[in-house]
């Protein structure tokens, strides 16, 4: 097991392993291969401000993954990507900073094995740690963050906290990435909107813009050069498709929108990916199925 994790089950089709040294030997044989991934769940939701329950997200996503075939007829591809599921981080409930430190150390260990991180939330505050870890391997000034969300998450403090699901993109922007591209936005404070407008390396595409300028958004993603970190908050979807999220907002994007944009992004150099804010207490509901399908599609296409 990785540092400070426990095993609640596996994502479907993940590889079995008996020794971490075996994984390291395999990835060292192909050091630049973007087809070696490691999954860590983070069952943490202590800063949730509306609908709590995303701590159950990793379990629900893994269970829902068992509903899929290994062959994806939509893409005419089989899931052959090499990936391992290392279970869930031992989070410190009520302590965002300590949980973030633990996650950063766990991702450090993933990278030492030659694996790229897939992080299953849990709330959105968890996205900061993988980027801190990746910035030890890559120049943060070269990394573009592609952020799917209904909210900008750019406020400086929320409910008196700097470590929060609502502040995570502000903390990430303070790391000085190359650019943050936000897609599906339809909820923000005036402070966040002004912050975005005052920084040239923040680009915001609202869900309304996506409705009539979809091709422009596709062109923007296709033009990205260099490493990409992908963060998907499930509330980017309209609640008719994914209702079980922490902060649902009407007029979101559709799963078909996501499929098209994911198809473009997986042709790029993605070095990390998180999927957050699934807040369901029901195994196999449509929100969990959609979440698991995004991870499944990502793993199928990234190879």
C-alpha cells in the first residue's frame, strides 16, 4: 500500500500488484509513457458548505465502475491503459491542511513509482495537493490547469478559511501556473470575477458561452501546449444529468459536451487528473455512473 492509505475496493480493470518495486520496474522501462496511472481516493468533505457527503464519492465511483465493459463501442477502443488503484487516503476529518499535506506526500510516492495521479474526491479542496507534488517534477510555470466547474472557486477566503472547496483555484493560481482555463462557469462572486479579469492567465468560458461558441472552446483546448492538469468538479454538469453534487447549479453542460472536450484533452500531455464533489449516499445512481464513466473514458482515451 502507498503511504497512509487503506483499501476500500478497486476501480474496475485496475491492475493487481504484489510489490511496489514491481511497479517501479515496469514504469522505468517506459519512463515517458503517459499510460501509467495511479488512483487514490480522498474521502474528505469537511469544508463542504451546502450538500455534504462527497466523502462517500470514491466508494460510489469504484462501485459504479463495475457496470462497464472493458471495450468501449463509442470509441472503438479497449481499456488497455496500465493503472493501479491504491485505495483511499487516511484523511483527517475537520483538518483541511493536514489532509492536504498527507495527500501531497501520497502523490509524491505515486510519482516516485513513475505513475501519474488520478485523484477521486471528496470535495474540491483536494486539487491543490497533486499540483504541489507535480510542481516538484515539472516547472509549475509550464503547467496549464483545465478546470471544469459551475463555480470559479477563486475567492480568497470562504467562511474564514483559506483551505476550502471554494478557494482552491485561488490557491492554485498563487502557485503561478502557466494558465488556468475554466469551463462551464455559471456562479461566482464579484470578487472572483474581478480577480479573473485582472489576471491575464485566467480564461473563463461560461456554460452559456459553450452553448453558442463550442467550436471556439474546442480550438482553445486544442491549442494548449505543454503539460496539463485536469480538474473536473461534477457540478459542471446540469443537475438533470448529475444531481448528486455538493453545490448543484442549473444550466450546466451535458455528458456529450464532456465527451467531446475530453476527446481533445486526452490527445494532450495530461500529467494529473482529479474528479471531485460526487455527493451521493446511493450506490449505482446516475451521478455515480456518470462520474465513473468519465474516469473510464479518460483511461480508455489517454492511451
